[in-house]
């Protein structure tokens, strides 16, 4: 009984905190809002598609975003276990780009020392840099473009390193929900040309640029981000001489010297995002990768690559 009372008190405190934030107009990006969106303490047991982050009658998230409910049937012809009845976006905003996991996430990645990477990377090649507790890793964009998500553990912390080649956005997330380590995959869906991830426990859909669950039982939750800048291979090696590099030995018969997105940032009205093969030596210099932001990308065929509302 005491435990039950304690849980009710915690729920009441969370509700009060949420109402206070709404009254004060706190934004999603504020520390207060992030604190308010911590996972509710009442959820226990295995995580399934039936798991709900918010009460089943909730009409808005703690941050004030309206929750849309109603059975849309099986969108995209995909009989997934995703709870399509709970969502923050109109399903018409999602673009079907391919089957789920057509871009296979790396769930048991191998890493090598930087001299191994030197055999196939130049100092100008872009990598995602991630450092946790003195454990430094580099994730070459040549590999990330083909896989988009790496589920791994660094310094004992389960993380998902993600990359959307269409938006040139690299973001790392903690991947422990309610004390359970979850895996993320590539859903095959895009929203505003940005990668939509799915988790393999609850099968909710997550917007990569915001780390927010936008469809499914986890609507209202937002993943914790970890700093993961895009730098050159040379910069990484100078900063972390003993750092490790993601290996090309992924187990998949893929080539990592080419990209399917040549010309995607073109100023032409309707560039074909999957036309052309760009050899590494012809790729844009690292300075372009660092300076290009999602807000400055040009109009592209699947939408505007910019801030996600």
C-alpha cells in the first residue's frame, strides 16, 4: 500500500510539473521540458507494442503537443505491430521510401584501431565522433550512409548512433527505456526527408532529428541525446590517437566507397536522390559537411530538410 501511495504521489508531482511547464510556456528544448518528459515510473515488465508512455485517455503530451487518436487501418500496406492509433503527426506526412530494415542497422558492430582505418580512409573523410568516459569511437559516414543506425555499447552505456544522409544529421541517443536496452532500426519511412527510426520492442516510430516518438505507444517520450559531432578523420585521430573506428567488416555485401545521394543537395527543382555514384575522391570536402546545416539545405523532392515542427 505504501508503494502504491508513493507511486500516486510521483504521478501527481509529474502532472503538476507538466502543468507548470505549460503555464510558463517552456519549450521542448528547455532543460525543464526535458526533465518533464522522463519516462513515467509506473511502467514495469517487458516492453511490448501495448506499452503506453502516457495514459490511454491523454489528449496531449506533457509538453502540450496534441495527440491524435483513431484507427487508420494498415498504412503503407505494412502489418506492423505499431500502435497506429496514437500519433502526433498526420500519417500523410510520412513518406514510404522502402521496406523496413532495407537499410540494415548494425547491431553487433566491430571496431578497429585508427591505423586500420587509415588503410581505406583519408584525413579528410567525415566521421561521427562519439566519446563516453574516455572511450572514443569514429563512425565513418561512408558506412553510416549504408546503415544509418548503429546499436552499440560504449563505456558500459547502450547507445544508438544515427545518421540521416538526406539531412546530413548525426545524432546519438541513449537506448535504455524503463531500464531495458532496446534496439533501433530504419523504418523505411521519412518525414520532411528525415530518417524515421523504429524500436524493436514497442515498434513505435521516432523522428531522428528530435528523438521524439511520433507514432505508437511511446508517443510523448523523447530520447536522451549524446553529443556526436561530424568531424574529419584527421581531426578525430589528432584528438583521440588511441580511438577506435567502426570496421567495414559488417557482414553485409555492401560497398562503402560510393554514395547513392550524389546531387541530392542540388538546387535543381526535383533532384533524384538515388541517382549517380560519387567516388570518395570526388566527394565534397569535410568543410562542406561541417558547415551545411539541416536548415540551409535546398528544396528537395521529398520535402524540406529543416527544423521539424
